[in-house]
């Protein structure tokens, strides 16, 4: 049953004919009219998607493929090339349907034939060449953007939707401000013409392509091994890239879109810029941490989007409404946003730094502590000083503290604390018996449990409870000692601390939440514990002049690199008049324009990074410091933590040791040259490079080539902690009108890779915006590398 047709009156009825009901002697009924064959379901999302794009795509590949500016625009392309270009597109369509709609290749091809409804046409001819699991990066982004920005699959979309689509596809905003409706044909034309607008990448294609239209696998392999500097690439690797990045065939269109695209061909090494490749299990003082000062809603949004892992708060209580603010933004809003969005892009811990320059009454500090506990709860990390842990504790690392919030600020004095109670045995000299162990204390961390029989401390026999108490009283915070149990097991205990109470500057409630303690009176402070941070503000003239012990300019409060492997340093350089932001409605201070000079003696961030300071806080309007942070923390997948270079983390090496890569078996680069070839797409193809200004933060030299019109800069003698900031100005002249565009690129030279690449940059005037658009500058990078060295 179910697989044979049932019979009526002994005969099977033909398809589309309904049997007449039996009515006895009634006249015979006429057969019902045949019903048409069922049409394909137009509610199928894949089919709806295809119907919205394929007719326009057919017109585009048949007659709208653009030519290069120097070519005859009316000259037709060869039919074989049109079919090849259409195949690249269809490969991407089939792959997108498989990923987005879970439609297999054969089903997708049938849907495409149904939609096209023609036996002729470029797309129909290309169907026989379609392969499975083959896609083009540019078309995949375009198709994904169309699906996301236009979920209703309208034939035409408005300008707002079109701009969102183009942004997702890494394209400049579409011109023609007077046009308000765009079809998929318009999007395809703009996508392709934008790729060909980069004349330098088109010239590059012609050099390595025999026919100027396509680039076979052997030619592309020669390109990768030659100017791209990938000498070790194999034929198989090149073939896989052609299948997975170019849709099965490299042609002038996808070559240009790929190699001129910031997403696909960034100048930054993808292994370092898109992956957390550094060891995140080392102690916290071994890392530089991206730090941002939060005084407004815009500051907060920018800091979270940039994955700043340390937020500096200058809190005050409003006398009118009784609420606590940092600048103009509510502390409650900051805490809620940290909890809601702070760990979306990076799971590594966030530090809330309460600026000691803003003194809060003890009652207000208690309110802050209550707010933090209510809003964050278990997300608050308990300070290692309370558990007696030391610097090499595995829980004192970014990896162990993921999705935790650390509180940094002033703390009331701590008294030595172990955290267990004992009772005497029935005879002197037998030791003591443990009656109670408090949770999260040095005793519990060491493995001491209730009913343990303790016989020795530091190898000396315990006589009774009083004897043990007197011996424990001799230890100070951070001291280590051993205790032997009756079963001969020996445990090691680190003396922790307990808050003694408010001391006039820090309340007990807030002190109990502190994870990192700020030490303001650094001149009077002796030994530093791993959880303590010296606070330097304002920066004395001689603190950061040199990072070496040998320098006579070193200040007594300026630590060495080795010392900063064992504890923290917080450097704050702000303008005092900007500590109190204007209230809402009064506006905010205008940012200082970024002016960079080779002779600029402002070495704040560069020397602080070379020294190994973990926290560097500048004013939120300090464009130079912000540009430096953008470059430095582009490394390690923008996670907000960068492991300090190897010699900084090796106290056995002198502070003046040359800094090499902290990546095992990493090549050491000693010189990089960058040749600017094309302006960002927003400038247009007629943009001319008019000026270049740069500076190196930290060690290193940067210079232009000797010719006046040189587009090349050379960076040499730098360290891994060095960051180069370059300001590039382009001009476009049309008639008597000249427009100027300024872009700022910031990067560690160690992060750059060989070849024709796209250097990310921001418009200089938009450096401090919360969501600036990154633009790509097409350039050629040449790196001279020494032999591979092992830094393990």
C-alpha cells in the first residue's frame, strides 16, 4: 500500500481525472477537467533568493562586464571568457545556497534552470562547468550582504540598504547621491568597476597574465612565489586557493577585488592579526593591556568596540540626583555594558581602574562596592592576595581569568592571614588538630582540611596551639612556609592578607573587591607584591627617558624591565583640566589634530612600552596615544592583551638586551620598506600622494627614500614593541578645485608581511570616533629577514 495506484471500477484513472460518484440511475457525469501540473513552491527561500538575483546577473555577464579605462568600452569580451567569469559567479551561488539554505549542488542547479527558463544565455551555458565546494570571496560577501540587507528579496533596494550591503562587502559607498533605488545589477556593476578602479592592481595582473583576462594556476603560482614572497607555496596550495578564494578561475575581476581588498589581502600577517597566537597562560604582569579612559558614552562604546581590557574611571557622586558618574556616564551604565557586551569579541578579563586622582568619600566607595557586587556577582574575580597565591599561580593569567572583571584601585592595609582554626591534642608535643578551614583562604588553597593532624611547621615540631600561633605571628604577607601532616604529607602555604578596615582613603567594602592594588606613594613604598601596581601621574620628566638600568637619567621610582615582570606599573598622562568633563549639553573638548614630526620629542607611549609598563592611560582626546594603541593591539587578534617581548619576560637578561620575537622560531625582521601605490577607494583613482609624515614609538628609525617624489618609506632597527604611525595625505584636483584627504596608518613593523598588500588606515579626522571606517591603501611591502631564530 502507498506505492501502487488504487483502482476504481477495476481501472486506474489517468492523472488529472477524478472518478465520478456513483448515483445509481443518474446520467453519467462528465470527467472533471484536468488540473495543471503543480508549480514549484515559490515560498522556497532558496528559489526566492535566486529569482531576485539571477535575471540581473544574466544581463550583467551577457552585456555589462566593464572594461579597463584604457580599453575600448564597446569591444565585446570573448565568449569563452564570459562563460568562465559566469562560472565563477555560479560556483559561488551554488556554494552560498549550500551554506545558507542547506541545498545540495544538484538541487541548486535545477532551481537555477527553473529560474532562468531559457536554453540560451551565458549563465545557462556555464551551468555545465559548475563545481561543488568552490567559491569566490568577493561574490560570497556580496551574496551574503544581499541576503542580510535585503531579507524580503525586493527587486530594488533603497540607498540605506545598499550602503549597508556594500559595507558588508568591503566596498566604498556607492556614488550618485541623486539615485535612491538600486537593483542587484547596479550592485554587481559597482562591485566590479570598483575593483578595476585600482589601476595599480590591474597593471600587476597584466604583468603576470599572458592574455590579460585570466591567470592559469601556473601563472598564479609564479605570482605567489615571486612578488608575494611566498617562496614555499606548493602547487596544491595554489590550486586550493584558486578553488576556495577565486571560484575556480583567476580572472582580472576577482584578482583585482581580492588583492585590492582590505579583508582578503591585509598587510597584517593573518596568523597574528586574526588568531590569539600568544601564550595566554603566563602571569598577568607579562602582558601589555589596552587601556582607555571612560568619561562619556562615546568613550565607553569606543573602548568596548576596540576591545580595551582596562577602563579607567574617574568617579564622582552627583549632588543633585545622588548617582555615581565617571565623567558624564553613569557608573551603573558602564558596569551593565561591560557585563552585556564586554566579552563578545574577547573573552580575556576586563580591569575596572578607579583613578586615585579622584578621591571618593568612604560612604560613596561602599555604594560603589554594593553596585559592583549586585551587577557583576560571580563575574568579579577574587584577589590573589586573599588566597595567598603568588605570581606563578596558574589562576593569575588571562587564560584562567576569562570572562572575569578585575577591580583595580586603592586598598586598605592588609594583615597576614592563613584561614584555619586548630585545637590542642591530648598531650604536649603531638601537634594540633584542625577544627575549621575557611573557604578561599591560603589554608584551603594549600590543601589543609578539617580534622587534619598537623605536627611540624618549617621542619620544627609543633608543641601546642599557642606554639603554632607564635610561629605564625612571625610571618609577613607573602611569606611561604611548610606544614607537615601526621601522614607525613607536607604542604606549602603562602601567607595571604585580610583587610583590617577602612584607613581613610579606602573603604573595607571596596578593598575586599580589589584584585590589583594601586600604590600612589611610590617613593615611600618598598617591596612590591605581584598584585600591586605603582601609579605614576603626572609622568616625571626623567621617568621614561630611558628603559635601561645603566642610564643616569633613571628616576628612583622608575622600575627596570625585570622588575616589571613581577608586578605592575600604571602610567597616566592626562590634562588636568579635562578630568572633569562638561555636563550634558555643554559639549566636549575638541580633539587635538594629529601632527607628526620626525623631530617630535614626545616619547611617552613608545618609551613606556619599551620599559614594559602594563597600563598606559592617556587622555581620551590624545590622538597620538590612541593611534599607537590601535597599532600595538592589532596584534594577537585584537584581544586587548599583548605578551611583552621575550627579554622583557626573562629577568636573567639585562634590560638593554635587543628585543626579538616572543613567537617560538619566529623570523627576526631588521628592515621593512613600504611603497605606496594607490590611494584608498574613497579618494578615487586620481588621488596623488602629496605628503608623508611618520614617527616610530619606541626603538627604531623611519625615513623616506632620498628622492623628493618618493612614495617609499624605510623602517629599520626596531624592536617588537615598536609601533610606527604614518600620516598619508592625498590630493585630487578637478579643474580649479583641489580636495585633500588625510589617513593615519598605525602598525607594529613585525606584523607586516611581504608582497602587494593593503595597509589598513583611518581618516585622520575620524581617529577618535566610536565606529570609524577602515580604508585600504594599496602598497608593496618588502621585508629583509634574518635567519629564523628560536626564542624558546
